[in-house]
C-alpha cells in the first residue's frame, strides 16, 4: 500500500492563529481564569482546531495559559503576590539589561523606541488601552534584545509576561498612566544620549512604579 508523507503545516496560518489568541488574552477580552475551548476558539477565528491546539501549547510554554489533561486550557490567573513577585524580579534585572543595551543601540533602534513611546502616548490620549500591552512589550523587548547576552535575554523574556502587563495596565489610574508615559520618554532620551546609567536608573523607577500602580506592592515588615 502506497503511503504519502504528511502535508507540511501552514506556518503562516499557525502564526496568525497564535497571534489572534494571544491578542484576545493580552487585551483582556479573554479574562484571567477563562476556559479556552478549542472548538469555540476555532469557530471564532475561522480555523480548524489543529492550529488552535498549537497556539494554546505555545501560550502554555510562555506562561499565559495553563493546560490540564482532564480540564483543558485556561487563561492563567495572577494573585497580587504573583504580580508583585514578577515585578520584584524584573526590577532587579531589567535595569541591568538597559545598562547593557544602550551602548549597543543603533540610531534605527532609538528611532523605533521613540515611535513606540509616541504610539503609547497616543493610545493613552485616545483611550485605546487595549493596544498598550503589545506596544509596551515591543518597547521593553528592544532593550532586552540588545543587551548582548542571549541567556540573560531569554530569562528576562520569560519574566515579561504579556498577560501580567495587560492585567497591570487595566489597574492604572490616569496619573499612573501619565507617569509611565513620561518614563518611556525619558528612556528614549537616555537611549539617544547613549547613557546606560541614566537608562538603568529610569528603568528601575519605571518598573517599581508599575508594581505599585498595579496595587501589588509587597508588604514589608
């Protein structure tokens, strides 16, 4: 009996499906604790269940989804202590990434940071907060990508969970949002000046402010 090799998977379809499911989570449309049914998501996005399953597996590896063999997939829920713990670790390490990255940034990198900062400011002005998480991830990710240490960058990317960032932005007061935008603008200025120590100081302030804006500050006795 003649057998044929399996047809290659459509990687573009997989990537698009993953991006759509991820966006539904980071925007808050699929809230923390929501059950993610393959059939329902497939019908909503207009694909088969196979790329949905692949997307959920990827999101599970990123810490955004929990998969139970008996119960299925669920959007991860974060307690205040979970959020505070992640921001505590980021405050310890991400400023160092900024210190390392700034001398390595190209002029194009700095221009990209400025574009992202401007886009975030516009999103805040227009009330389009759903787009903030992706823009913020791209902004911070550029510093991490350029830090020059592949292992350090991989570890930091695990900590910078988009679901936590989206959760945090939804808790920001107007004052906290404006403060965050000012921090981004100052990080761009530090990058243009190629002053890593300045960027390091602002990044630490920025992350600690985000932790407190989320109402996730650890009590310290």
